[in-house]
């Protein structure tokens, strides 16, 4: 017999350790959570509401699911770390939890709850619970009405007006998901995180998207920036990473309706590089992204006589390398 608890940060250390032990048991030793421990200890409470669903049996965590909602944009949510201890599978714990959390999410005004799964068996369970697949990805979404996702996303971005560009904050953890899922015309969205348009490569990450960008900050001596609307909808992203010897690389993308803000995003990243004493700044572009190429030429980037490639888990793309000193 187990009991389901719904908790909010901060959790105690023992509870967090139990969740990690469960995830390693359920997903394997190589599993890395898309939700860092800092979130469970309350470090993002200023930006996000985090609901932690746990089934407890004999004081041990045997099943989990995490829902994250941004305070500024509570109509969006992300679901992750849905798992059950193998010894307790077949009892419907995850199904019960996901049904409950979807009801809870919509009851408080949530409209779109995203998740990512590459497991077809899990996907079938989510389908039965009302989640629908999103084209060009392995993501699914649970909507509050009967519209399909394409209709929802058109309305979501319809009247968004760019308001500011700033250093990315935890509040964009969920709002960056709809932007990345748009079928952008540019093949490479951001070479610094090997991010492609869904027209070119299926998007597999949901909560992992924010983790990929944060990695630039924590492991690559880099930084990233967001273009947001007044209500914190993310309309564009730019990034910068350190390449060694005072050399940096920048990249980014924005919503197709707001392409005129692209250069402002890139210039924000360039200014950050210059503030860190950059002697050279490079830009990697797919050969087919002609309009992106024109944009960066307009701010002084010049072609380098050097062959370059961008690789992801499934693709290797020949690129043009540009530099600016």
C-alpha cells in the first residue's frame, strides 16, 4: 500500500536522495535529471512553482512526477521525471499520478502541459490520458480545450510584442519550449547547443532544453539571453561560449514574426563577449541559412576560409564559419 503526496520546495535532503535513487533504478546509472537539486531545495521559488508528486511506501519513494509552472506565465507547464520503481510497476501508479496532476494543472488555469518521451509504451499511456503528439518532436502536450496544438500555438504567439532582452533567468525554463518547437526556416537555431529547427531534426528535449542552455553558463564559461514579451513569453534566444585564447562564439534565433530583433539579440551576446576581453568572435551558420548569413554580415562578420561542421546525436551539418574582431 502506498500514499501519494504532493509537495513543494524546499524538500529535505533525504527525500531528494530517495528520488535520485529511484531514478537511477528506473532509468539506469547514466541518468541525469533535467531538474537540478537546487530546484527541489527552493532556489527557483521566485520564478517557478514546482509540484512534486511522490508515492511513498514504507517511508521510501517508489514513484515520482514533477510539474513546473512559471509564476509569470502559469498557463504553461512542463512535466518530467515520471518514474516508478521496477518492483512496483504494473500497479498503475504513474497513470494515477499523471491523471491527477493533469487535472490539478488545468483546475488552476493551466492550458498547456508539455512532456517529452521517446518510450512508445509510455506515449500510449499519455495518449489515453489526453496528451497529444507535437509534430516534429518527441514531445506531447495536454491542452485544456479541444483544439489541436497548432491552433493553440498560433493563439499563444498571436499578439506577443517583444519587450526586453536580458540575461536568461529560471523563469524561462518552461516558456522557451514553445519557441523551440516552432518549425523555423533556419536549419540551425543555435550551434552553441547543437539546436536544430524541427523542420530538420526532431526535437527530443522538453525540460532538458533549459538544462542544455544552462550548461553553457556552468561548464563552457558562457552566457545566454532571452527576448521576452511583457508577460515573459520567450520570443528569442542568443548565446555565447568561450572557445579558448580569448575567442568566443555566438549564435541565436527568434520567432519568425520578430526576426528584426535577431541582430539585437546577437549584439547583446557580442557585447557580453567584449566585456570579457574577447579578441575574436565567431559565428557558425548552416550553408542553407542564407537570411541568417545576411544578417550577420550586416554587423561586420566576415567569412573564414575554414571548413566547419555541427554535429548532434543524429546529424552532421556542414557550416560556414564567420569571424569578427
